């Protein structure tokens, strides 16, 4: 089992992600005291984690619509109101 700090989570997550990819369990500590455990997902061999098809979702909502610069500006102004 590997050990990491809260700072490692924030600043060096890529290292922790690599450890998880290798099947390592990681104990998270704050000021030397354990506060959490990170464990890799157990996926059966041959089974893949389903990743959402974001492009299909975008097409379902917007179709092949492409907004002009003026339309984008108008939508932003409408969303931001007085803040923009």
C-alpha cells in the first residue's frame, strides 16, 4: 500500500493515478493522520468502463448547428446580465 498526502492529491494527482492504474491502494494522510483510502476500481477482465458519448449528446441537443459570433455574444450577454 502506498501513502500520499492531501497536497499530493492536489499537486501531483498524475502520480497517484498511475499508482491506481497499477492496482495499488493509496492511504491519504493529513498531518500524518490517515483520513481516506483510494482503491482502484475492480473491472472484470475484458469488461471496459463505459465512457459517455459526449459528441452524440451534443448532436442530440444542438444537431449540426453552428453559432455565429454575434449569436454567441448575445447569448453570453443574456446569461451574464449586469455582471458582464
